[in-house]
C-alpha cells in the first residue's frame, strides 16, 4: 500500500506543481521547487484531500513541506 | 428499444476516469498544440467528465495558458474578491474552455476590490477585461449582521443597510463610468449558524432578516446600473449547504473560505454567465421519449404499461417533464427525436392520463427509425436554428455517442440510469440560461411551431420516402388460411383506429365467407430492419359482379404511417382486375376511434359515391385509375405469414 500511495502522491504533485514525475524524489521540497509556493501548497493539499478522501489539520498541512513528508502525512491518514 | 445494449461509459459516476484519462490528456494536448480549439474543447469536456477534479483542471489550465495570446475568441475575466480566490482559477479556465470559451484570468490581490474600482489608474481598468466578477462575502460588505450585530439597535440596522446600499451604488456607478464590461456581483449568503439561534428565523431584526434586507438593496442597485448581473451566491451555498460550502480551516488559515470541492461549483456558476454573455446559450432542447419522458418502451409495454404518474418511478419522469415544460415556457424551443412508431407516440400523447407535456408543446417531432443525427439535422433545418444551439437528451449511451460523433456541435446530455437524477442533470449546467427573458421568448415556442408546420408542408414527400426506404420494409401478402385465420379474426375484434368498417368477426364467420367464391381475403405481415411485426393487416372483399366491394380493411396501429394501407389497396386492385371487375368500392363507417382511417380512400384517388346510414361510399374506377404498389416495399410471398 505504501508503494501505491507514494506513486499517487507523486502523480498529484507532478500535476499540481507541473514538474516531471521522474524528477520527484526525497530531495523534492518547498525549498527546491520554485513553483511550490504557499499558494500552490494550498492547491496541493486540496488536491491530495480530493485524491485520498482525507482532511488534514493545519499542523499537518504545515508539516508537509517535502515529498517524503507529504507521503508520510497521507499514510498517517490512510 | 432504448433499454438494450447500453455499454458502460467511463464518464458515468464519480469514479476517476481510469483508462480514459491518460488518453484524453494526450489528445487534448495534441489538439491544443495544433490549435484545433473546437476539438480541444470537446476533449476537455470529456476529460472533465471522466476525471473531474483539481488535477484535470490544473492540467487543462496550464496547457490553455501556453496558447498564443490574443487569439480571437479569448476573453479576459477579472476576479475582484474579498478573499483568496486564486484557488478557483484552474477550475474556471478549464470549465469555461470545456464550455467553448477560452478565458484569461486577472486577479488582483485579495481584499483590494474597493481600491481596484475606485482608483482610475488601477490594473483592473488597464487590463480591459471583458467581464468582471465582484465576489465579496457578506461579512466583508457589512459588519452589521456579524461582529456588530449585538451592538446595533433596530434603527441602527436600517442605517447599516443604507450604508451598504450607498457604498454599493457608489462602487458600481464608478465602475460603470470607467468600464463597459459586464459586472457579475455575488449576492450575500447566510452563514451556517444564526446569531439568534432558533429565534432568528422569526425575528424581524434577526441576522437572516438583516442579510435579506442587504440582498434587497443589492438587487435594487444591480437593476439600476447597466449590465450588472447578480450571481446567486446565496442560492449556490443553499444548494450545497453552508456546512459543505465553507471550509473554516482554510477560511482562517489561508483566507480561502470556500471548500476545495465547492470551488468548481462556483466556477461553473460563472461559466453560465460567460456562456450567456458570449451568445453561447442553447435555444433548442431535443428529447428522446422512451425512458426519458416516461419509463419503459411504449412499443413494447403499450400505453398502459409505460411508467408515468404519481408513484415511483413514474413520479421521477413526471418531474422531468415538468422541467422540460418550464423550459418551454421560458422560451426554449422543444423538439422530439425518438425511435418509435408514430402511432404509439401519438397514442401516449392522446390518452395517457399523466402526460404533462402535450404534443403541441413541441415545435418539431421526429418519430421514426432513421438515425437520430438525421432527425436532429431535420429538426434544425425545419426550425432554422444552428446545431450549435441544440441540446440533445437521451438515456441511451449509444444514441448519445452517435450524436457526439456525427454532430459535435450539439451538446449531448447522457441521462444516468436513475430517473430521479434527470432533473439535476439537465439543470446543472444552465445551458439555456439567458440574462433576460422577453415576451417574445415566452411566445417563441408558438412561433416555431407555426413555422415548423408550414415547413413540413413544403418539405413534401422526399424525406418521407427516404424514411420508408430506410426502413427496408418487406411485406408478405397471404390468403387467409388455417394458420392465419385466428390472427385475422383477432385483428377484426380488437383493431379500432385504422379500421374503415370496424366489423367484428369470429374465426368461423370469416371462414364461412371465404368458402363463398365471391369473397376474397388476405392478411399482410410486415418485416423491417428492426424486426418482424408479424401479421398487422387484414382485408376482406366481396365480388358484386360489377365491383370488388371492400368489406374490411384494417391495420394494426403499430404500422400506421408506413404506407402499408397503400400496399393493401394495390393488392385489392390486383384482385379486382384478376376477376375482370371494373371498380373497387370502399365504405367508411365512422366510429369514435377510427379517425386515422377516415381519409384512406380519398388519399388513394377514390371518388365519393354518396352514402347512407351515416357511412360514406367511395369508388375507384379501375379503367382510369389504379393504386400502385409503393416502390419501397419488397414483396415476399411466404415465410412470415404465420
């Protein structure tokens, strides 16, 4: 299941942030991706909530600042 | 006919598009790359139907943004708001594109809407938008019903309303003085909870009453400034429920009060206005009949077997009929495209007690067996409207697909399997919405009906012949024998409509007559490309020495309107000639029900030859005239006569 979630998160991020699917890895974060600004962070969170049918608390939203932490955030909800 | 062989469509249901999504994405990208905008708009529509959601919207929005600027047909929309509205951007661009308009969005920083309007050198005016949206939440217009509520005495409430009225009037007039763009202003929605709790709804000075007065003021201002339109935001929030509509988490954390899932609904509401403003509103609604206006298939279930009436599922079809009826009253031209026997359909309209729609409500009626795309073409031609103004509604996915392929300009609504969902399906997009309704709109249905009646007279027989040929009808005429005798007697007993004399016979009565050589009789069976109708007609004639007198000529209502009666009269002419007789004599005995047969003799060249006992005598002189076999029939001699 972890692999499946990881892959789906990767797809959502690729779509919303408009980055190459293959380029998304452990070092993908708000610091390294220019388009991943605060507005797109909200877009990303809303798209993840739509994709996985979950809702994140504000604390969780603020902690999901990189690809690994987004995956961890989704897995914690699933 | 419409129930069978309905393949699963990926677009049905809320599930993600699965297999179709990657292919549709690729297709729309290719179409955009070669600037095939009309095709790309169709594909975008399919993509949003099969994979609705933020990812598809972002995908489309990004690709649309990379199109060349200033492409003709592109429109600019400015979103002025009191909150973060940028999360709506993708949905708005994608939805508008799927509806036929490329939008470019200008969004100033949130909560600067007053400055943007009041500052003559603001970017709002420099951008020269085609449309401007003013999206302001109630609490951002007036603190009266919110933070200040308990500080206000009753007359202070009136002052709060007056203040809002003045401010809105000043803002909108200022805007109008500087821009000719249509302005869409949100009205004010009620919050989920009321300041006075359960008392609020009763109180003359409750929060709901105060917001109601603010909305009254807003409506007055909107009517007094040119080209200002009201987005019924309150209605939208009500439709979905305030608890679903708002996301307090995002309201307080990101100044984005509208829930993620609802942002698309607001975008769709704006697109209704855009469609109306660019002249894209649809004008004509073409409906299917079986499993659309009623449940079941009238050709199989009969008039009394179709589902329509006060109890489910008939009640669901009745609700849908009410919507179609209301659209007609609003000025939408109504038409029918149905694969059915015209007589069956006529019978439903004539005598089903629960039919809300009348046949006269429809400006064009195409009932037959040709392809529905042909029916739609004929309807559009007869009504002189473009196919790009037509909406087609059908429960059968195969028919819907046929129209999508053959006539991509037509907007197709494929109805879901549950009839209770039909109304929402047709209402959702507001395809017929206009910004004004004139008296002419209300009368338009009548005008089109009159024009259609005139056109159909002019159109003549050409198209009808095509229809007959298209049916590939095979006719089998057989003498009445032991095998067909029971069916022949049964038809004389139960056929009421197309029956010139309505004489009822038992099997033995028919057999007795036919033992006499002066009598002749045959049955007619008809097959067409949709199947075997079996024995549908009976004729009995008596040789009077001078003429062949038609004792019985009847036709099952299933095949009325297909010239089978012409074939039967041709056969009677042949029989008379074979006996060396010089005339065919017919008699019409009127009953309460046999009007469909009333003109059969006149139509075939018979001359009126007096009458008696309320009946009419008709005569065809075979030395000068014959009834000829219609060329579209293939005559078979055996086989289906059973």
